C-alpha cells in the first residue's frame, strides 16, 4: 500500500484536475458494480459495506430506528461488559435470584469502524477487518438482528434488505480517502448541514467522540504536513465540503 501511495502522490503533482462529489459518486458506482458480488476475505482489509431496503423501502422510519441500529453497533464494537454489570434479578414466587445475562456477540478486537452514514432507505459502513471472517460475521449478525427488530416493531414479514449486503474491498489509499468523503457527503442531497445527520462526520471534525468509531486511520493523512499534495487540504472539512485538486489517476485507482 505504501508504494501505491507514493505513486499516487507523484502522479497527483503531475496531473492535477478538479473532481466534484458527483464525479466521485460516479466513479464509486462503477467500481461497486464490478466488485460488489465478490467478497474476498483479507486480514487487515478495508471494506465498504452497504445495502438498501427491499424495493427501496425505508429501513429507518424514525429516530428510534436509527437509535436501535447505532446501539447494536455500539454493543458489537465496545468492550464486553463484565459479569457484575450483566447481573439481573429474577423473581420466582417469593424468592429473588441473581442471574448473569448472556454474553453478547462482540467484535471489538475483530472489526474497526472507520466511518458510517445512515439514510432513510440505505446505509454505508467503512470498516477494517482485523481477523479473517470477522467482516462477514459482523455484518450478518448486525443486519439479521436489525431486521428482526424492524419486522417485529412494524408487524411485517419477509426480508428487509435488498438481497445480500454489498461489500467492496478497498485496495489503495486514494480510494480509501475519497470513499470516506463520499460516505460523509451522502446526505448532501437532502440537507446542507452535514453535521445534523446520522453519520460519523462530527467525529472527524472532533465535535464529538464516539468511542466505537475510529477516524484516525483516515485523518492521519491530513495531519501529515510533509505531504505536498495535502498542503492546501490539510483540513478534513475542506476536503469533504469543497472541490479538491486531485489527480486523474484517482479514477484509475477507483476502477482497478
């Protein structure tokens, strides 16, 4: 990856062009179409995972639905609670028993959540898989659990999501950076206030600290003052919200 980044930096200086959010979106869609049916299992691999409601239906109908989905992410990506915190009291006749609740599924040391965005009828998640097979287990458990909650709440049956989830392996830094931008810009079609969205954007701007989201793997590129190509975009907010000089090689990176 380091060699690819050096090549990206060199070509960035030689062939600057302007790329807008719509251009990036088209590149990502082309890339997705060619690769989303294959889910290679790569240790320390980065994955863009997304899906939408079946028939484009809403999968989040209100604040409580967003809250439940985010609570599942928090539970899966936070430290496992100790036995004492899982003690529950049950009453049988006149007697009280302390019972230790089940150990919830946990992926804290298996999956790192880099960024996310939840929209009314679809979602985007960018993760790093630390252990082989963990991406598949994580997303399968997350979507199955949320589907069961949603169907029970709204008294419906059948699949909630449109087919299997889509997962694209991110194979270079250029793609990784622009993918985070694409995800955080997703709500821009509906609002001009990107901070008032169900996304990790506020974490990237250091306006909040969500313990189970790790923006540092993306942000460290913008803190590198020795990188000439980022000398004018060393601020993540500017990178996301403004047109940025980049290279026509980015298109190649996104399509390869």
